[in-house]
C-alpha cells in the first residue's frame, strides 16, 4: 500500500510538472530586448520631435523646450494609463516603456486610478506612491549621500 501511495504521489508530481510546463510562458531574451529597444526608441523619437517643435516652431530655448517635452510626455503617459493603453504597451515593450519618464508617470498614475474607488484620502492619497514611493525615497537618499561625499571631498581637497 505504501508503494501505491508513493507511485501515486510520483504520478501526481509528474502530472503537475507537465501542467506547469504548459502554462508557464516562455520568454526569449533577444526578442524582449528588441521590443524594449523599439518601444523605448519610439518614446525617445516622440520626445525629440516634441523638443524640435518647441525649439523651432515656438522659439523656446533648449532648457525650456526640454521642460515642455517632459511635461507633455508625462501628461501623455498619464492619459494613456487612464485609457488602459499604457499598461498594454508596457506589457509588450517591458523596460522600453518602464524606464523613460513616461514609465515613472505610469507608475504614479496607475495606483491612483486603481484605488480611486476607495476615496480621495484612503484610495488615491494613500496608494498613489505605492510603486513610485521607493524610487523617490531611495533617489533622494542616494543624492543626499553622494552630495555629502562630494562635500567632504571638497573639504579635504579630493575634489
């Protein structure tokens, strides 16, 4: 009877492993890298297009045009997130959609949209930075630490 139980367990284990192989998606690293490159490149081309229009058509200096470009890209990302289009792009393009400033805007807008039904304070207010919060926190901390190292370096003559 113990052998039947072991044989049954082995058979169930084997069936489970087969099932896992069937439902686990296969990923191709070169294909994922190509998709990220294409989507990230498209986002950068759109940004450069906005920058060129701002500088050439509206006569803005490079810094002001860059600010407008960033604002337009962030706004576009938030609108596409609200229309449930950006998550599909991010699913297809991976890091190509998540690394640029548009991905950061998406990471702030998505939780706010998802939890809006819980109200202004406990929904949007509490959940808006669930994804972006650690990025902001560690970004500020790292810049502070590097600034401190730079300041110490200036004080002792390294820099």
